């Protein structure tokens, strides 16, 4: 299976103003408590207008291709949109693409309970050292309580980092998720496990905004946790 998250991430950085790309890549936004750095953006998979064909480890997109990029940082969106519009033609990996349009969308209307579907898998994990001194990573599934706990903890840190506020309540639960929805992604030689599907969110307003704007879970700037409102119809 082809994996291209690193290509899209590089494309995003390459099309930001140089000073912003460097500041974001090298430093990011720092949580004043944990000193952890957040990039505060996420992106979707490439979405073909017609369909994608997988053959011999290569993927071919038929028709126009869309990409969703989300962030709460106004300067990020303005810089990216302006640079893309100025270039019109750009590279993604070794392929040259022509820009057809840039569309800016606001947050969906706030709802205390809302169903969302993933545009890129949600991943949360814990790292630890084995008795033999080996570094191990455990990726949680949506059917484990720790999955929700870590997502909410991640949102608290982002909220503290970006707004200086603290929230403690909320829930993120699987609504339409099965074992077949697990995804394994290779990012720069590292295996990352995540989950697609439909999830039910019950979040306060600022959590709600950050969930859509910066993604759910970890590794958002590597192409994980991008969501949109799910319509049952």
C-alpha cells in the first residue's frame, strides 16, 4: 500500500511563508505546563473526484483531487492560501499539479452532540521501555477507555497552549467503527496505527473548535485526526 503523508506535510511547509514554516517546524506552539510542542494543523487524505486505482504498490487518482487542511491559526491559512494562489502550479512528490481552487470554510455550527467521520485516521498511543531496555509504542483502539482519555487530554493541552484556558469535560466515542477500520500508515519508516470511522463527540465549544481545526488525537501534523461532520444520509 502506498503511503504519502510525508509528501503532503512537506508540500504544506513548502507553501507557507519561509519565516512561518521555519517557526512552525522548528518550534511550534509550546504548552506552558508540559513544554510539549504542537503544530496545530492537520490534513486529510487525498480525495479523488472519481476513484483511486492501486496497482503494483502505486496509486493513481482519477479526476481532480481534493485536500482538506485545518488549523486554528489565521496566519497559517492566509499564508498557505496566498502562496498556493500565487503559484497555481506546484509539486507533490515528483508530480506536478495545477491548482483549480482554494476554498475557505468556517467551523460547523456548534452542537453539544455531533457525529463526525474521519478524513484521516485518529491515532493515540503510549510509549514505554521494555524490561530489556527496548523502546515500545502501544497504539490504542477506540474500544479501549484510554483512547478517549488520551484524546481529551490532548485537547486540554492544545486548549491551554492556544487559548490559555482549561477544560475538563467531554467525550469522544466510537459510533460506527469496526475492526476493519484500523489503518496502518508508514511515515518516514515508522509504523503508525490509527482508526477510521464515525465518532460521537460531546464537547464544550472550545474543545469542539479545536477538534475540527487541529484534529483529534496525536500526530495531527503528520496527517492524522482530520474530521468532518457526518451526515447519515
